[in-house]
């Protein structure tokens, strides 16, 4: 038992940053719950809160690896915005002319086109950064201006509707409550099976697996979280479809960042570019891949954005890149590169969304919302700097 | 007044009394007492982690008064350096020159010397005064440096001297030098020694921290040996010899510093003929101007040469990461090869332990395991998955084989000592199963114990049939460890010496371009 305790202590000590940000999140929730007489954690607000964070989150989880490799992408907001107006254009205009009355096919095609547009644009930017050595700050700043113009060209300065029922489901749909429960059950079973598999593998390679009791506590903890979440959102309308999509993206990106060579190389490049190069890491290729992944996520984010707001506008995606970057930083990604997690970025995005949502509920004006968000970001990083120094 | 009385009463300028400094889990200094006499050059030596740097950081005020136990008397008064005031020590006359250069390369010598305390007049910085004061200091100590020169344009040696001038500019009574020669050539070391002797004549007391035993014998009056945070001995240098010192430092006798025995190298594995190469960024700058050598299987082949002789350029070119080859051939196992990058070199069986492990060898913010496996992830991963257990097992094997001292493989490399860091780099490259292991100054800045372990490992590898190409600035080491030595000078190979021809002076003469091997031999024969 003392073994387990010391293991726990070590875990807490090593992940102090992760725990600190989780505590901050809980603190924000408790604070707003008190200030709004419990309305804040009501199922409707809770459900909306998670739905609101999805678009920024798609961008943030791609941004983590970009920043980790020592780059930055200032264009993601506009890429997502451009994708959203292109998607709207197809939904409202082009499909209407060429493929009328075929909602399933057109929706699928819109999604594919949206992702392709985002990916292509980031491929070009990634190529310029990785192979032609133009600083990412410049490439993506230029990129965002170009897209700003492109958005005007596509929209001709007007708003394009993208509110066709099936397309709207992407960001506004809900899974039926029973389906939500089934999903929760499946996730927990998968978690459990993968734990068993992991322990077996450790033994196969002659290692001592981590204490069983800890693994079980972990699974129980995650199960409770999942059940509580599904319980609350089911009280409103059910599991939000965009959150479901985001969860998939988070799992995939987390897996890539920690379990594949692409992820490992990204962290090494950010940690020490020269050492990585001399170790045979293909820096150009890996930085390029990171940008391509960013492009796919921008594409998904853009399609969700079009579906979420129901139209494509000239202001689409304005400022989202900064929200995404702020989420990464709040979540512990280092601006110096080499450090950062997908999970952290999601919590960061959740904190930003929670703040916005709470302040809106309290009828705080937009001006003060900005001021408070700015303060929180700077103070959070200040606290982090202070904690690290103390360590 | 008081000073004088005390100064007369005892000759001790700095009296460190029973200082103990603890960090969580480690006692860095354990009841350390050292008396530094006025006007002497006092050497402090010990392995890495012996407590030398902690002691120095206390004297600098980085670990302020109150964070350690014991007492330090300076000029008879208790030395109290408070937290946060890094300049206090220099104002009191204690000047410290750190191992790593702390100059700003794009500023002039004068700007660097007066950085943070520029003389001002009403309209801003008084540049005339700044430069004339700097020049006065430089002239006072006979340093041949122009105060208005940009630091970037100075050689490493002059940079080091500028650093010393900066330290002395505040009327230092005690000058503390931490490994000042680690980046200097033999000539520059000579120059530094002369300057230190000059300072001694000016009455400056000097604390000289180093690993390098010959320097201790050459320059110091007294030597204090630290081991595991304790003072092992303080003795007059005249009463010591090298073997004793090593014994004090490592706490055990190392019979042979260089454990290289006889060996029987096999057939030729690598042969380089007439190699010319240019700087990849400046195609008119030729960095290799004719290099010829071959390396046999299981041989330890040394490359000697001064900084800038092209030795690092040669090995990084062999590794596919630097020079653009314009002429000549490289053959491995009889087949001509042309590697374009480190990955291709590894595939062919060439590995490089690069110089400057912190800059080129390690991702310091990552764990031991991630560093060891970085070059070898292909061995235990598919496109979609790294097999963590296989990775862990393989890294564990090498960490044990090289006896890396760390609680586990999750430990971050930045927390390891220099010797252990180097072992991590070597592990990384051994895991790639090389036929040829190139080591560029592998023992630079690591302690004697770890050096010995690396030497033993080199022997073991050569017995296993791996060929080793070793670059070293330490002539004794290269003579002690290698089967043959190639000397380089200005991008050319000027000769290859067999074991029975090894001689310090001969190598130096060839490396400085004074003579080619044959000339030298001819001259010797005549004599």
C-alpha cells in the first residue's frame, strides 16, 4: 500500500502542471456555479459549454504539435474560416445547381472538400516552412491575409446560408440518450481491455506491471467521469455530435503524439533540433507532416464551424488562431518548443470556454470579457513560471 | 586599518570554515574548510559532482548567505551575500570567470567589460570613458586585445581573456577561474598561464578550478582536492605527484589511466582517398584539402589536430552532415559510398558521437530512454506504433552495459552529470549497431572515473570488432588510447603515426604545421 502511495505521490509531483490546470478548471466551475446560483452547471449550459469549445479545440490540438516543433501557425483561424465559406458555398449554391435533392451525398462531399481545402492550404504553408526555410510566423501571417482576401472573393461580401438539416447535424446534432449510454459502456470496456493488454505486454517483456490497484482506480475514475458527463448531457438533449467528433480527434492526436515516431520526432525536433538531425531524424519531412495534420484539423474545424453557425460569413474564423494558441499555452505547451500535450490543450480550451460562458451568463459586457480573459492567460503563465522556478 | 592588521596577523584572504550545503536528497558540500592564502594560486580539483561548482556558486552569491551552514571569512570579515544580488561579490572584489563564456558576441570588448555598469554622462553612455577605461585594463595586464573589437571576431582564446579582463575590471582581489582552458588550444593555454603569473605578481589571489592535472602542476602553489563534497586534502603542489592526485580524486588507485593494450586489428574497413570538401553554405570555402587514411576493423584510430584543423569537419563529412565532397572517394568494405545525411550513414553502419553533447548529442528536456532510442526507433516501431516495452528493454540493456547512473530511464538528461550524459549519447549510437563508431572529443568535461569507464568501453568495442575513430584535444588521451594517430592541419592530413612513433612534441609540431612527418623524422635522424 505504501508502494501505491509513493507511486501516486510521484505521479502528482511529475504532473503538477496538469493537476494545477485541472484544479483551476474546477475552481472556475465552482466559482461560476456559486455566482449563478447553480445555473452554470445546469444540463443545458453544461451541454452548450462543451459544444462551444469544439471549434477552437480542433485547432488547438493541431497547434500543440506545431508549437512543439518550434513553429507557430497564425493562419488556422482563417483556414477554418475559408473552409467554412467554401463549405457554405457548396451547400448553398453549387450542390443546388449540380446535385439537387441529394443531401447525404452532398453533405459527405462537402466534408471531403472542406478537409481537402484545409489540408492543401497547410501543405503549401508546411512546404514553405519545412523545405524552403521561411519562418512559420511569416508564412502563416501572409497565409492568413491571403485567405482573408480569398474569403471576400468567395462570399462577395455576403452571408451564405449553410443550414441544410443534415449538414446542420454535424455541429448541432445530438446522439440519442440510449446511444450515449451504449457509447459510454463501449469506451469503458475498451479502456478496461486495453489495460489488461498493456499489463500482459509488460509481463511478456519481463517488466513488473504498475500496481493493479492503481490501474483499477484509474479506470473507475475515468468511468465515473464518462458516466457523469453522459448523465448530465442526456438530461438536456444527449451527447453533442461535434463533441463526439472532437473526442475522436483528441484520441487520435494524443495517440500520434505519444505513441508514434511522428510524435516522438516532433518533440525531439523542438527539444534540440541539432541533436535530432544528427540522430537521423528527417526534420523537413516531420515538420511538414505536422503542418499537414494541422490542415486536416483546420478542415474539420471549418466544416464544423459552417454547420455550427449555419452560414458562411466574411468574419468566419476571425481570431480563432489566438484562442487556439492561448489554449495550448494554458495547457502547458512551451513557446520554446519541445513540451506540450494534447490533453493540456483541451483543458486549456475548456477553461477559455468556461470563462466566456460564465461571464456571458453573468451579463458581463464583451469589453470586460476580453479584459478578464487576457488577465487569466497572463496570470496562468505567470503562476506556471513561478511554480517552475520554485521547483 | 582593520584590514591591514588582519592581513598582517594572518596571511589568509579567504577562510572557508566548515561549510555544509544541502540540496534535497544530496549533500553537495560536507563540512568543507579551505584557507586561501593571499597572493597564491590555489587549485581546486575533483571529479564532476565533487562540489566544486557549488562552492563557487556560494562565493558568487547564487546560493545566498543563510542557505548553507558554516562561515566564510573574507579579509577577516564574515562574507554575507544576500539573495538576488549577483553583483555583490564582484563589488567586494571577488571575480568569477565561468566555464561557459558569458560574453555577448555582437557587442564590442568594451561594451562587454562594462555590461550592466556602463559609465554615464548626462546624455547617456559615456562611450569615450568606457573604451579608454577598458583599454587601460587590457593594457595593465598585457592583454593584446582592442577594446573596440567585436567579440565575435576574437578567437576563443581571446574571448576567454576578455572574460578575465571583465572580471578584473572591478579591482578584483580574488579571481576564480572555472575550467578556463576547456576551449583553448595549447598556445592559448600557454598565454593564459603567463597572464595568471602576471596577475600573481600584481598581488591578485587566484582560485583555479580544473580537471586537467598538468595545469595544476604547472601553475598552482597549493591544491585542494574535493571528493563527494568533502575536502580530501590541501597540500602544497610541490609535495604532490600525478598518481597521488588521481588517487585522491577518485578515492581509488587507477593503475593505468589508459587501459589500452595490444590489439590485432583486422582488414581495412574504411578507406578515404584524396578527400576534398567545401563548406555546404559557402562553396568557395574549402574545409578539407586532401585527406587520406584508412581504418582497420577493430582498430582505435585517433585524429589529432588543433581547433580549426578540420578534424570535426572531416568526421561530420563522413557522417553525411556537413561538407560537400568535391573530390576523392570514401570506401567502406571495398565499396564506394556516398552518404547524404546521418540517416544514410547509420544505414551503412557509421555512427557519430558528436562534439558538445549538450548542443548536438542530447535532447536535454527528454528522458534517458527517449534519447537513447531517438536514432533507433525503427528497430521497435511500425508507422503507427512504437512498442514501448521493446524500447524500454533495449534501452535498459544499454543503460546497464554502460552503467549509466540514474534511478530510472525516465530521468531527464538535463539532470545527469556530464559523464552519464555522454554515456547516454554513446548508448544511442551503440544501439544502431555501427561498424564504425566515430567519437568527437568524447571525454571532454567529464570526470576521471567516467573517462576511465569510457576508455574501457572503447577497448571492449574494439575487441567486438567495431572500429573507432576518436578525435581528442587531449594529447595524452589520444596517445594512450589509439592504435594509430592521424594528425591534421589546415584541412589536410599531414601524417599518420604508428604506435611506436607516438610522441607529444612530434604530434604538436605536425599539428601546428611546423613540419610534415617525414621532415621531422629526417631532422631527427640527422641529429
